[in-house]
C-alpha cells in the first residue's frame, strides 16, 4: 500500500517520536504478565472473590444451607447404596467418615474446576470491553470454591470430634489435609485455565468438563477402598500405578489419612486394611503433576487470551 | 490544545497497525460440508484496520471521525488493550482508560456502593484512590440515598449516571471516549460534556469517537478521519468534519 518515500518518511518520524520521551516510558496495551498481574491486581481479586461469595445465594431462602444440603444428599445416597446395599460398610470401618471425607474433596474440586472453566465466558461483557488480567477470573473462581468448601470441612470436623478424632490427631493429619487441598486447588486451577481458555472458541469444553467431573468421583477411592482396584487389576499392575498417579486419588487418600484414619485405627487393624504405604512419594508425584498441569494451563491460556475479546 | 507549545511528547503511537477479522460463513457442520463440496470459501477476511498510523501528543484531544464500520472502535479497542493488532505497533504512555465500557462490570445484585468499588477496581484503581474519590463519584452521579440500594432496582438513567461517574473519576492520562455521551437526561449530558471539557483542559490526552458534530467541535481541536481502516485526513477539526462529508 505504501511507496518508497512514504516508508522512509515514516521511519524518520518513528525515530523522532522518542526524542523527548524515551521508548521505555511506553507500554504495549494488553500485554499480559500472567500470574504476576494477578498479584498486582490483588485488590480487584479480593472484590471479585467477595462478590462471588456474597451473591452466590442471594434471593434464596435457605441461603448458605444449600452448601450443606447438596453434599448431605450425595452422602445419604452413596451411604445407602454403597454402604448398606452393597455392604461396603462391613469392609470399611467408619464408612460414613471415609465416604464423607472423600466427597467433600471431590466437591471442592468439581466446583473449582467447573467455575474456572466457565469463568471467562461467564464474564464475557467485561472481557470484551475492558482490559484486565483475565487470569483473575480463574483465580477468583478457585478461591470462591475454597470458601464454599470450608463449611463442609467444618461439618466433617464436628463428626470426627464426636468420634474421638482430637485424641489421635497428629501434625501429619493436618499436613495431609493441607496438602490434599493444595493439590486439588492446583489441578483445578491449571485444568480450569486450559478449559476456560478453550471454551471461548469451542463451547464443547464445558460438556467435556462435565463429563470429566462425572468420572472423577469414580476414578478415585471415594466410595471404595484403593486395594479393591489393586486386586481387580492384579494381572495388569501398571493400571493400578496409573490409577494411583492421579492427583485426585492422592488428594482423596490424604483426606482419608487426615480424617478417617485417626478415628478408625482399631477397625483398620482388625480388618487388615492399609492406606497406600508409599503415600508420601505419591504425594510428591501428585505435586509435580499438579505443577505441570498449571504450567500447561498457563501456556495455553496465555497463547489464547489475546483473542478472547474477538472470539467471545 | 497544547500541541503548539512545548516539545513533542507523544502519549499514543500507532504505527502501521493492521487488524483483520475472519468472517465464518459456515455455522454448522452441514454448512461446512455443503460449501466444501461446492468449493466455496468457508470464510473471508475483513480488514478493519489496514496500515493505520497515528501519533497523539500529551494533552491533545482529538476526534476520531468516520462512518460506521470504518474501524474507529477497533482502533480504541487496540489502544485499551482489549484486542491485539495483527501487525504494526501500538504504544501508549501512562494509564489508559476508556469510557467505552460504561457499566460493563456492574453486578445487579450488589449495592451502588459496592459497585462503585468493584468497577473502579476493574478500571485499575487501588483501594485508597477509590476511597479518596468515593464522595466525588456519588455526588457527580446525583443518586443520593439510592447508593445503598441494589443496582438492579435502579432506573436505567440512574444506572448509567453512576457507571459514567465511576468511569470519569478514574485516575488516568489517556481517556478513550466511544459514543457514550448520550447518557441520561439533558442536564446530565450537559454536565458530562462539561466534565470532559474540564479533563481536556487539565491536560488529559483524549480520543473521542462521536457522531455529534457540536460535541466534537467543542472538545477537540484536531480531527482524524478514518475510512476503510486508514487515516485519510489528519488536521484541524473543522476541516476534518468537511472531509468526513465528502464522498
């Protein structure tokens, strides 16, 4: 479109432009620095989390009770079907505690992962019109899920206290719980970044995530004991390895170690049950995989985020 | 306005910028297959900006003129960082904020007060700055005791007034204004125009997209005319308005 003299003229202007103001004083609008931006915008993050938490149950009579009703219902159904009908309650001591500590972990993961996946499309009016670090939406989705997870932990704690948890609790129990939460949050955040970014262009991401979330309850030892998987796959030990490497499995086992194991020691000994002996190593692996998930999520998100505004 | 005096200090540099949109003609699998069989193109490209150059100096307030679809809004979106150019460079200096996004971040379930804080934060302000300007924002919006009501109960006029008031009180160096001046009733519109004039006089760099001739003449001393993604005129506002009307 431009002829020779035009180009040279433009070149001359360009060098003159920085005569009075150095080039370094200029920014390129919309250049994202990923998670660093989230730290810089932490005040907005705080407000987004507060908005997410306070508006969740606006205009509902039961309000926060819903945070208890859903897991309670899930628990009742699973307990009745798996614990009573299928008699798993006979094989696993304190089956209700075993079940509930797994369920709340899965619930936290489902909510964090699901919210993060929907977070970009759900904030379409903002993403289309204002530039702000888009990862804020994913981060705040995970934090909001964490806030809703806390009352369920409280409920579990009350039950455990009644069963004499406080007498047999160790520092390891607390650490195991925290490690489990961190692993779940990391995987949910990383995978949420990935699917949230893909969801902008291909809305197929949402049903895929729903499918994954449906599977996740069954792909980790929430309802059954991990040794049942080992015994079933005894001919194909690598399948068990694969099963155990799943960070969600590890997080659920860590929750069991934190809540169920301390209150069920005598029963465990009687039945000869044991949580995985190498849970420490598995935890380390789970951390590495979670970290890799975040890295992949970051990579994909940052590659795609430049096109969010025009694809939404 | 301050172009004539002082050394050249650009606030905005746009150089040879291109922005191309892909238009999909096939919206379903069936469409895709049918056009593939008939060897029709599945998509075509649209050059919204086609090698656009522009320099805006600090304190300038310029009007961006052009008919619908000429690329004005795309230009502002590139400047605010919402979109990325496909070619060329966009550079800005200082804090850029737009009156493009009035009300975009409002949450209907939150009160006016909470929304002021949320939106000011979305536009890049820190807590202390917002607290310092909070009273000004509410006073400018003239919504009085409704500030503690949920925003969903506001009339559309009240809503726009509050949103505009937040946007106009953001600390900024470059202000992008895109067709938002039709906010509220006549007295409030006059007040907004006055406030914009005040900001321009205070040395805020301003880029205004508007179809209202009077407003543009009032605010801007320089005008650029964009046609088919290129700047076809850059000069005094009166001449720019004349150029705009030429076919």
